[in-house]
């Protein structure tokens, strides 16, 4: 299978984790102790969580990358179309997770 170098770059789970952790560390000083995280709650006090809860988003992305590397890729070893679909879904989820993470930080700062 011929892989594009950009696709391979974006499909690396470690690069996404490093990007989000570096973003968190750069914004850490300006973040308040409690940030709005649980947007579905009715009362404003219930929406707040510790700023460390922001790290849950990249950790779930990383966990999904690991699970898809082990389980989903083994299920689709013989089907290149399925592997490409899984790869693009992972990249899309990584983009979505990072921009959700970044959006929360930008709204707070």
C-alpha cells in the first residue's frame, strides 16, 4: 500500500499526544483553577472542573489510537479499503479532539 507522507505524519498517535500536552503546558499558566468542562450540566457550578480534566480529551484520543492499532487493524488486515477508512477516521477524530481541546482553552484565556 502506497502511503502519503502527510497521511503517515497525521496518523502518528505520539505526535498528537505531544501536540496537545505542549499546548496544555503553554496555556497552563493562564488557565484558572476551574474551567468549564461539563457543558451539558444545567447549573454553572456543575459545569466547572479542574483544569487537569482538559487532559482527558487527548488521553481518550490516544487510547482510541492504541485500540484501533491493535484490534481494528487486525480485523482488516486483508482489506486495504478498510485500513484506509480506519486511518482517515483516526485522523479525523484526532483533529476533532485537538480542536475541541484548543477551543476550550481559547475560550477560557
